[in-house]
C-alpha cells in the first residue's frame, strides 16, 4: 500500500514537472512602489493582471536604495508593462528606467505613473512628463450630475472611446497640461461644468508614458459593473494596451439578441417574424428564440420554413421545460430529482421538435423568469451535455456571491458546478451604449434579451441597439447562442510564438487565424464530475491529460484552419423512455393563459401596461404559485372583458354595421 502511494506521488510530481514549462509562459507586469506605502491601486493592478493572465512583480524602492533589481526586472522581454507610484519617482533614475523599457524586437514597454495627488512633487511630474504636466487642480468634489468621459485613441481606449459614464459624489484631482507638448487626454471627469483630465498619455520619442491622477467616484453597489468600472478603467486600459497579444483575449467579438417564450406562430403577440427578419437584414443582427419545450408540437409550417431558410438570422435555444415559475427553483418546493426529470423531458421534447420541424436547436439553457437554478441542477445540465446556460444574474440560487472583481468583469464563469454560466443584459431603451462598450472592451460576448412586448412600439424596436453594438464593435459576429458557446475561450501569445488557450465550454471551435501552423496549449478547469466519456478532435478521439482540476490538451492547427474539440460526459439519458405528454391541468392552464396574454392582450397598450405592472410588483417568490395563478387569471379575464367590450362598442359605432 505504501509503495503504491509512493509510486503515485512520484508519478504526480513527474507529470507536474512535465506540464509546468507548458503552463508557465505568462508575461509579466512590474509594479514599482516606495517601501512602506500603500495605495488603492494595488488591488486594481492585481485584478487587472489576474483578469488578463499576467504575472505581477511588485518591486520596492527606498531612499539610497539600489535600483539594480528594478532595472533587471523591467529589462526582461517578458515584462510587457510597468507601473510606478508617484511616490516612488524620487527614487528612480528616469533615463535608466526608460532605457530598460526598450525592446529589441518590438515597441518599448509602456510606463504608467499613478497615484498623483495634491502632495505629489510637481517638479518630478514636470521632469518625467517632459514639461507636459505643469500642475494640478483639486481635489475637486464630483458634482451631481457628473460623468466620467473616455476620449482617448482607439488603440488604448478600444471599445470605450467616446463613451461617458454617469458618476456622482467622491472627488477628483485634475492634471494641468501644456498643449504645446501635445499631451493626449484619455479620461476626464466632468464636474460643475469643468473637465478635469485624470488619465493622459505623453510620447517621448518611441517611449509612451501614462499618468493617472487620483480620483474616487462614490460607489454604492460593489456588485454593479457599470458603477464600479470607472474606478478601475485606466489600469485595465493600460495593462491591456501594454500586454497586447500576451494578454488573455477573445478570438472574435460575438453578439446575440434573445427573445424569451415565443413558439413558432406568426405573429406571436407583438413579434412578427417576417418583419423582424427584414430588420435583421437591414441592421445586421441575429435573433435566438428561447423556446419553451412544452410547445414542441405546435409550430406553424410558414414560420418553420422562415427559420429553415435563414439560419444566419434565426436560431433556437431551450427555455426551461414547462416554463412553470418554480420548475427550477428552490429545492424545498421542487427537489433535485424532479428538476432532473424536467430536464430530461425538456431534452426529449426538443428532440421531438427537431424531428417534427427539421430545425436544429442549441442545447443552451435560458432560465425561465430569470431564476437561475441551484448549483446541483447546473451539474445535471453538464451531465446531459448542455453547452452552457445564460441568465442576467450568474449566481445560482443558494450560492454565495463571489466578492472578487475578476468575477464581475468576466461575463462567463465556471465557478458553479464547473459549468459555463454566461451573463446577459436586459435591454433598456436609450441606456445601453455604456454597458455594451464595457462588455465589448472586456472581451465579453454581448448577449441582449427581451420578450415579445418589447416590440409593442414597432418591429424596429431593437434597431437602435443593434446599430450601437455595430458602431462600438464594427466586426461583431451576430450569431446563435450555441455558436457563441463554442467560442467561449481566451487565447494569449506565448514567448515561443505559440498560444495558450483557456476554455470555458465543453465544445470549442479552435481557429488559427495566422498564416502559419500554430500549436495551441489548451487548459480547461475541469472537475471530472460527471466523468468524461470521450474527447474528440474533428470527430476523432484525442488524448488529453489531467493535472489536478485541469484538463490539458495540445494540438497543432494548420494556417487558416480550425478544429472542433468536443468533450462528451457520461450519462444515463434515454429520451425514448421519457414521457412527452402534457397531462398536468395546472401547466396546461398556465400555458393557455400565457398564450392569451401574449397573443391577444399584449397587443393592446393598456393591457400590456397592466401586465408589466403585474410582473413588476405582484409576481414574486413570496407568493405561492396557486395565488399567483389566481391573480393572473383574474387579471387576464378582466383585461379580456375590457378588450371584448371595446371591440363590441367599436363595431356598433361603425356606419352600416349591426
């Protein structure tokens, strides 16, 4: 027994040593601080490095100290960017630092000086900025309303260029600039009608220096990305710019509009499929219908033909099973075994839908009523080989919300049951651009959603949002949720010219856009529960390695080609034994009432407003389902009577009509 343990231990160490050189190709960011100082930027720099997959090397300097370690570190070609606190400048030799930042085969590594305040020695700022910064102003209180504006070049600001974010409260210290030295303002704070530059770039020959003054917007919600983003934006922008291809980044930009609930009937309430197709062709976007499996046998031939003829514009994903408010909720009401049975039935019904219509569907779960199931249900989705699940909130019921900033920045997470959960955005007219820009800058897929009542004011209701996405991200690939799931991976360039890959999904389409063969080193966080039945590359079994909680795979992809990697998990699903019937009177009543609501009442503005009021203020988890059903039926009957009464009165008033 002891010898077996020793053998396994030695084998594990050997495997670790074999894999270690493959996994340790991260480029680095250096942070120079004065010994003993602390600043609020430390967490932000650490967050940026974690987010982009870069090592962080913290270097300290002091009066009379030796700069040798600093110089040797930043001279390394693996160091892609350097940050220095304003307090550390007095201990650094400008000429020596800039010389160490030069690179023989690429541009010099950029330098960012941060933490500039009213106590910073202005003479040092003048020296380091070549007189481009001549003073400062503040700290100034940020008025209400105020805003945070990004005006920098697209090479640094990227998708954020031209965006403004509303902020209020807090303070900002502005930089006074000499226009004759051509400083470039990247970010400013508007307060009391004045613009305070807080993040600027200065070019000194081939060297680029960035300066950030201290500003601190008041933050009310640490879990709200749009509120939190302005505080960390400059460091994210700088680190991403400095690292370039050596930072984690997506291989493409993906976007999708999802409409919840409709079945394939023309029209479905305010949703006219033919009309929406014309808008998609005109404004270049793609629509996924999150389809309730209960409706598997109700599709109309004309709509089926429309979907079949336009797979580049229309696709289908899974939306619960019966769309019962509680079917994937609290286990005290619906235990895991019943939720598992519902998932089996959802798959069987969608397979029946596929056979009846000839239309494919994506095995992606869009949760009904925006209630994400508890984490054990996500493991069932993984076991049944779903590609992922999407929801506005990515934290399952009963799970603790992670408090770290990288969780908030990345829209995809594997933290719950090792299954990809992806954030989507509810469309709010006229207020989407800043949020879209942030998601695009962070490399997140832009998943937008509404239901059919969004089109009450016209089938062109989404046009402005689609145009905003295409303006912010001109190369957006509008596609299905399934295709987006197959591109849920990040890549970064290695020093040896190959690429590391961080995969999120069990199926990925690995694309080599280079003009030469590229070797990809794929790593996926993997719990190996449920067990892997097979891993294939373009349909052929492929070997992989397990290292702790990681799955490792190496493959070479020829120039301009791609490879389909598919992980299949073992399960006992046999859809031929699953009951597809609709025997529950409660579910039948619920679905028929929903049809009446969506197909009839929703097209009446007054009725639609009443329905929105009901769902916003009355429909909650605190109400038992029987009470909810009773309230909605009473509401529907009342609104139906109102509609019928108005129609009778209208007909009676028409000349020549009885």
